[in-house]
């Protein structure tokens, strides 16, 4: 039996109702809206969307925990992995983090880069949420030395000028609004969302446009099979344009994406007949994105084959693909853990550190569910982190 979700507070219920009313007004004016538009409104509607409003998202008091929130080990390993690429870019480099969460990653990464004598000139954060941006700013101002905080800058949009350095995104791709599709008599339909007579949101399938139909046909060609009628899943046909918008001006450097997902043949397994959508609300995971608008996170797993195609299409070289566990071990996890354990103050701290590493690496935790994909542009082979190349699993793509 499914565990019931916690009841929202009165204020939360009011907040959610305001967003739901705004979405219904859009439906009244334009008819059913594509699921991607519904997901975008639920997550990013100004002042009302999940990532745009003020409720705490991360950590034990939020809805989910990300790798940087567990402790500094993750950020320290990522920093070590990308230092060779950062140093190869010369003077005036930038570390460009998409999202930023609570600011924990930026804090721990900058401190590690300082310890490695590899600080970039700039640390940029692209954060669409005004609330999260302010939380990040307050945290980094309080927890970083002034000289490191001075390197931080918050961007309103991706850089519009040439730059070199590192692009990093942890759990960003899973929150991009996805297109949901299904098949009927071999024809592609796109999932839309409408409101029924009671105002509840319901799923409606409508004939799709050539862009979505072409994306689904591309998947079928790559998989060497057609989807059965009734099969339903997600795609990101806009991913190449999104990546070009984010990294189009990056002249030299590396780009690292870490997220949960699969290679294409595993993403679109015949038995995965309703896709990969997952919602998070107060540390409960469920699969109904049509409830609690603005109060729950809505995510979809990443098709890493699609990411590889988009990266290569944007002019990057695919350097490596590995599970998070393999990536962290190759990035010096043993050394980072040993040093942190030696510096830990007491048995409780050492136990917490061990638990942190277990969650990051065990197959049943984040170790196998999360994947890392590294790209490079304009770098010589010796500027890339050799241990990562040694664990490359891109042949699986």
C-alpha cells in the first residue's frame, strides 16, 4: 500500500491553489497545454513555481537531498577531477555552476580549489530562482573568506561573451521540462494537461508536431525497434538548443554533467511503459505530477545518449561517461576520505563521514543511479584527468 503524502500546511495549500488557478486560466484561454509547459509552470512560474518560491527544498527539512548536501566529499572530488582542465585554460578562467542549490557545492569547491592552488578568477552561478539566489549569496558570504566570496557572481543568463574554464551541472538536466509522448496505431501523440469539470488536472493526448514526432522516430531508429501502442515516456527534443544556449560561448575547457539516468536502450526498455517521471515532496517519492503544483519537485531521468549527441553536436569532445561511484573513485575519493577522516573531531564525525561516502557510492544509493558525463573543448589530451578516461564507459551509449 502506498504511504499517503503529508498534508500541506494552510499557507502551502493557498500557495498551490494560486498556481493551479493561474494554470487553469492559461488552459481556459488556450486549451490543454503540453506537459512540458505544465512542468515548466509548476517548477518555474515567477513567485509561484517550486523553484521560484521560498520554501526550503534541500536537506532533511526539505523535499530531497542532493550529493553536495551530504557533506564536502563530493565537491572536493569534483574539484580535483576538473583542476587539470581549469589550469590548462590559463588566466582569467571561470567556474560556471548551473543551479547552485543551497550554495554548499560552491563553498566546498572553492575551498578545495584554494587548497589545490587552482582558483579561477570567477565563480559564476546561474540560478533562476530569486529565493535560492539570495540563500546562496547569504551562505557564501557567511561561510567563505572574503577573497573567495569576491570571486562569486550571479548571472541572469548564460555568458554572452567568449569565456574559458569549467561548466558544472549537478541535478540540473532532470529538472528540464520534458515532452511526454505516447503511441497510438503507430502514430505519435503528445501528452497534454487539461482541467476537468472539478478543476483537477488530467492527462490528455493530442496529435504532435513534427519536432516531437521526429524526435520519437529518431529514438526508434537508434533503438532498432518501434514503441508498442500505449507506450509512454519522455524526450527532450530541445536539449541541443539548450546546451548551445548554455555553453555556446565556452571557447576552451570542460563541461561536467552529473545526474540520474540511463543510456538510451535502458531508458526506453519495453517494460518501462510509463516513463521515468518522479516527484519529491517532503522526502516522499511518487509518480503523480498533476497534484500539489508548486509544492513538489517534478523530475525525469536523463537519457545520457541524448546528452552525448547534443554535446558532440555542439562542438564538444565526449571525454568520458561513468557511474558516479566510478567517477568519484577515479577523482581521488580514497585520498579525500582519508584526509577528512584524519581531520574529523571524534567518532561521531568519522561515522557521519563514512555514511556520506556510502550514500555517494553504494549501488543502492547514488553510486549507480547517478551518472557523470564529461566533455571538453579546445583542450589537449594532457589537460584532461587521466583516471576519468580510464573508467570511461561511453561504449555503452
